């Protein structure tokens, strides 16, 4: 019996040691392939956050390989573990809008007039993120701006492919717009807001509602480092920041393919630009082009990318990238000029920086008033980083203050 026990202990010890070595090896590989630019303040904090995220992904992959759970399920579980208690300044309630789960944050302090309403769509690459991951951010926006905030728990990829997330956000927004009196909200003061993939969804919803005559016009859209196109992953910001946490260039393409098809089988073609035909790329070049990026954003190193054609087979799998509800930067001028006043936040060390810059130009060219705030020391995901008490960034707080 003692021999069996000893062998069992040795086996478990070996398994744990191997598990730790495997995780550490994967972390070291990803760590060595990342880059923290000298312009980022508090680089050690960014490294720590990056290591935590890598560890989570690696452990999830190991659990997936041994059949315990999928990597996506593990990552989502870890993201949603932290719960906040009662907020003394807010009424918080979970409801359903048109079969879509939402969480409503209403200030407790009495208001002499109807409040503004904010529809909030969380980030996470359409694959992760939840009501919980953006709970502290939504509470802060509701408190500081004295607004009613509705956070939308839309369906996630790869289980629910495009246009599931977009449809959930659109349907929840329309429901809220038709029932504002239930929440003391002025129907003429409704804003759509989102970060990253949520910024994409906010832009798409805003475009869809722009032509609706049966609803009040949206008061504004707030786009926080949004991803707005999937035609060109070789724009200056993609080249300059391709290995900067928290969003690598390859991961950005992976996420949009997960959202579109539920898999990333065409990842290499998307990254090199051989997924869309030259004719189509030239047609959209007036909107998606390095030529439309101000020169000061190219000084850190940019090499013009050679246009590549694509095969019919690849194009058939990704042709919906040309739909504005998936890639809002490609909407026609007739839609763009109807859009409401806009706030766009971009970060210098973010692969999605140029998506925001290109959309800013499109809006301004169509007479839409734009407030642009650029975090020169910012990176992707910095706004939501303030939700951690000890891994927050002063520039993230500065960005949030400007949003409020």
C-alpha cells in the first residue's frame, strides 16, 4: 500500500511539475515575442497584466487538450469570477430586452429632469467579455455622468457567429429607445458606447439607426479604440504595434474571423491581405488607406504593403467583411453623414489606432462633429484596466474622465 501511495504522489508531483513547466514555457515564448514601447508609462504593470492573460490562455488550452473544458470557456470563467457588492449610489438590476440579457445602472440621487441614457457594449473580441468584466467601468460612467447605463450581454463567438452580437445590441437598443419612460430617460439623449469590439458594435448600431424615422435620433456615439474594418491588417498602426500587448496584430485578425466564421482557418490570408480581391480593395481605398493617416503617425516606421489578389475560395469565406454592420468603416457616405455627434478615443500603441483615425476622417468629411481624444502613452484595453485596484494606469483614468 505504501508503494502505491508513493507512486501516486510521484505521479502527481511529476504531472504538476510538467504542467508548470509547460505553462512557463508558453509564457516565456509569448513574453519574448512581445514588445513594450518606451513611450508606455508604467511598463512593468503592462507586463504583469500581459503575463496574467497569457497564463490564463495557456492553462485554458491545456485543459482543452486533456478534455476538461474548452479554452474559451475557461477564459470566460476566469474573467467573470470577480463580483462587486452593492453600490451606495446606484440601483443595479438585471433584466432582459428582447431576449438579450442587460444590466441597468440607475443613479439613486433624484434628478429634476429626465436623464441621458447610455447603451454600453463591452469589448473582448466578440469572443469574451461580459456584463461582469465591464461592471466597474459601467458603474463609474453611471455615477460620474449621472446617466442611466444599460450594459448589454450579447451572444459571443464562436458559438454565435456574425451577425448575432450586432443583432443583440441593435435589438436591445431599440427596445430601450421605445421604453425610455420606464427608466426616467430622455428619448432624445440616448448614446451608444463601446470599447474595442464593443466600439465596432456601437458604430454598426449607430449606422443602422441613422435612417430610422420611427425613433428619436441618437444623441451621440462613443467609440473607444474601436475595430472598424477587416480589409487591411497592414496599416501603419498594425505594423508599428503588432507585438504590443494587450492586442497583437495576429490576435486582432483571429478575433474578427472567429466572429465571422467561428474559426480562423483563413488567418494567414487575412494577415497578408490576400483575402479580398484587388478590385474591391481599390474601390474602398478612398476610405481604407495609409494615405488617409496623418504623417505624424507613420514616423515610428511604416513600409507600404504590396497589394495582393485573392482566390475565389478564400474570398467566398470572408466576403461579408464588406458589410458595414461588420466593418462600419465601409458604410456609404449617405449613411455616414446622418450619424450623430461622435467621440473617438484612440491609443498610440494600439493596432486599432488607425481604424479610429480613418473613421474620424470619414465622419469629419461628411460634416459630423467629432471629439477626438488620443492617449499618446496608451495601449489597447487601457480604459478597462482601471478596474483593477493595483494594476491601473493614470492615462486610462484620464481617458475615462474625457469619456465622462
